[in-house]
C-alpha cells in the first residue's frame, strides 16, 4: 500500500519558519524522527517513509504554494497512487491555533494551494489535514500574517501540532481517513 503525503509550503529560507510552511515542518519532523532524508525530485523534495507495511511518499512541492497541484499530480501519476491515498497537509486561517481537522474531501476554503491541487486533479475527492494557525491579524494584513513567522507564544504550540499531525498521517495510512477523523477531530 502506497500513500502520497503532500506537505504544502514555499521553498526558500525567507519562508522556512512561516505559518504558511507548517506542511513542510510536519514532513521535516517525520523524516527527522525516522532517520529519513529528503532528496531533490521533479517539482519537489521527496522522502520515503515505511510504517506498518505501508509506504508513504512524502512530498514538499518546490513549485510554491499556489502551484502545488503540478507537483502533487506528477507524483500521484509517477508513483501510481490513487487519489484516495493522497493526504495534503496545509495551514488554515479559519481554525484556531493548534486545532487540527482531517477531512476526506471538500472545498479549498480559500486556500490557494488546495485550490490549485483541486484544479489540476479535477477533483475535491482527496483528504486534507488542516492545521489551525489562527487569524490574529488586522483587516488587509492576511498575507503578512500567513507569511509571517510564529510569535513567541505560538512557537510553544507548534511542536504539539506537529506531533499530532504525524500521528494523523500514520493513522490515515493504517486505519483509513474516516476512522482517523473520528479519533482525532475531537481533540485539540
């Protein structure tokens, strides 16, 4: 059983510790914990992680957030992975900081990375793990907030968000999206 886990973010030092790059951070933590390393691949950085007989292809697209669909589609095709074995990990302004929501499918909710993936795949029928980054910004400051670095207080919550996200990824591959949603969506 093979799965594609796409953690969304933007490449480059200037984006490394921003709220928008939480998808990259989750996959970085997973590879660090498993002594796996990313290598350069077409349209992204890739790593392979094995867990309980499953193979997880971890993808950090280098196409920038708004063109993530190109990388996701390419690797789904290249690895011959069905869309129901795709999980996209993204930041979400609509969720309070630290809240995690797994969905089996759905709209892009204004997230440009999800919007592009949906357009390229021609479907909303893929799982997504939304990681709440809060909405503590003034009107007109959304882009600065999303592309800004975590503040001191937020940094204290990031490790727990990442650890739980890794648990969700493993559960997604072993017991499926619906049972994983039932177990994790009730927790903060």
